[in-house]
């Protein structure tokens, strides 16, 4: 097992243990039986099938269209290599995420991530299976690996996943730091650079009239800077009162994992399509 994978697993398990002993990892408020199934299936599919499959397919496609470029960037400056990942992988994920809250059909692919009425490391890999298969950032990352940047990707992925895992956990690492007065200038910079629990929890908040909620913004994954740059940032240093989706009929297990193969449950609410549109646009 690669050392980067071990590092990501250790970070995930570290936050999971914190939740286990402080915020009931397996007994979150308002959780349902379907929540655990969605999280288990989507996480397994992404890590065991989708992500390695896309890396393999990306290499095959690049090999077919540009066979002479394999390993072409292996010797470039490390800072330039990191910049390539930040722009071609992380920024494209920002726009993909933003599009998922702009177009109703795409929101249906992303809704499973927001359907949980709690925050937790359990949500990190929670999404419709097809959502990840279509995510541009996974394909561009695969192309960069083909070009010889695997040595950079290993470290980049550890840093990115540490930020994302910490931002989803309900053990908010940033909360006590806001109380330390001399750290205020540092935290001002941190919260405008990377995703923190406060800024990302805002994106998962349930009610639009909650001052701490910004589910039509705060889309950044590793870099919150993209939200600052593109005008979708909201920084409050507070946390939503509740989490989930507002004014939507319940989503079935099949809908969360494999919409549109399993469409909306029409019996729950005849206006569900309009509600999805209102949430997404």
C-alpha cells in the first residue's frame, strides 16, 4: 500500500476516532438506516472502482492520443507541478461542485452528499456513484499522473484529503483557534486559503435564513481561495444550527446512489422536481 494512502487512512481514522469518543460517530442526530448504506457503498465504489478505474482509463486515453508525452513533466519544478494540480484538479472540482448547485439535473447526482442531516467524516466520500465517474478533476489528475507527476500527486493528495476530512468532521478543529486573540491574523489568512469546518459546514447548512449557512456558495474543496476569487465565499466563524436539504421530499436509497437509473420517488411529493430546481438554482 502506498505511503500516501496510509497517511490519508491515518488522517481519516484519526478524525473518526475523535468523533467516536466525542460526537457519536455511528449515532449522529437524525441519521437513518439509509445513511450508513449510502456512505458505505459510495465510499467503497469510489476508492475500489471509480478512482483507480479513471486513472487507468486516463492513462489509456493519453497513451492513445499522445503516446510521446508519457512522463514528459516528470522533471519540472515542484511548485509548478503543485500549481498544475491546484488549477487542473482542485479548481475544476470547485467549478464542478458549483455547477452541481446550479443545474437541477446535476444536483440530483450530488444530492446524496447533502442528504445527511449531520456533519461527519462519514460524508467525505458520500455521493451518487455516477457523480464521481463524471467529475472532471479525477480525469485531469489521471492525465497529470500519465505526464509523470505521480511523485507530486502523492503529497498533494495527503494535504488535500487532510483539509477535506477536517472540514467535514463535526469535531471542528478551527473553533478553539478563533478564541485565541493573537492567532486572529493567522486564522484570517487560513480561512481565506483552505476549507475549514466553519466555512464548509456553512455549505451543508439546512436553512437559508440561518446566518451561518451558505449552501449557494463555499464550494471549495482544498482551496477556499476559489470561493474568495470567484465571489461565492461567506465567512462567519460560526456553525449552522442544523444540516441537510431544505424543502425537499425524502430521497430514496436508489435515488441517492444511482439517479437517474432510480428516479425521484414521485409518491412522496408531486412537486419534488420543482423543489430540486429551487434548491439548485
